[in-house]
C-alpha cells in the first residue's frame, strides 16, 4: 500500500473522485481485504474481486457483474489528481454511442516522459479513435532515427495516456471472455485486447494534467502538487 503524506494513496484518489463527481455512485473494485478495510473505514463502498485477474478492466468487469451499472467510469487508484473535466469528458464519450470504451490522453510536457516505458503512449485517428497504445515511443520518426524534439511533441501526434476509462456494460460483459491477445501479452496493456478484437476506443485530449503514480519517484511530485493545492 503506497503512503503519500502519511495517508494511503487510494484514499487521496477516493476523496478526489468523490469531490469531483459527487452525483455519481462510487464503488471501489479491490482484490485485497486490507484495501477494502481502509476504504470501508472512510465510508466507501467496495467490491472484492479475484486477486488473480489479469487486468484492471477484468476487475471492473467482475465488479460490475454485481453492481449492474449500464455505463462505468474507472479512475485508477494511481490517478489521485483526477479533475471534474476528465470525468465529464469520459461520460460524454461513452454516452455518444460511437465507442465501446473511452479514455484520455494529454500532450507531453517533458521529453523524458516520451521515452519512459512507464508512460504509456497513444496515437489516434482523425476520428478520435485509438490506433495503438504502446510503452515504446511512438510513432517512430524515421527521418531522425526515432529522435524527437519539443516541436514534434507540441504537434500532439502522440499523447501521454492517462489511467482513466469509461465502458459500456456490454463491453464489460464481453471483455473477460476474450483470451489475452498477443499484443496485450507483449506490452502488458489491456486496451490492446479490446483493439485486437475490433472494439473502438475513443480518446479525448485534455490539457488538464494529472500526477499519475507509476513509480516511487512520482510520489514527491504528487506531494508537491497536494501542497500547492493546500491539501497537504
């Protein structure tokens, strides 16, 4: 359990989601009794799921089999700075009828993030539907042997993927029944299972950045952000 400012990270995320979307029913799909107890003491609803599930989307699917929601917005526990605009965008996309799943990307602001395998990249078509997600720096710029500059990043050809999703209930019913795809097994990105099976993932661009916790080095950045907002 990650501790940030003396408090479990998941509680920072829980409080943020509750504040940003007070009108939405809020549940936590967790595999560990310890997390369920931590959340339960703060009054949050939890659904215990199989700890051996291969991905977070499989976990959400199992939880929704009990909850029965028609549409679901999923904010990963490592996205404690989710904003109201993020949730509104996800809700808009998943109710449009144009996609099976929706997520968000943001322009890169740091060159090192583009080359960092912990920062997932997404490229999309002119219709806003994802073409591919990767841990590799995509697209590969052939003329410069893969090197990019600030001007290239500013074109928003590639986006930094944020750990937030929206799904239809129909998508979640189908997804766990699909075998893990070849691309998913290589990249360890569950979105690729959906794409390999012809599902459409809408990607909206947000300029409102978050502080995703992908490694221990991200914790001081989050703590600084929390202090700047008067939350720590």
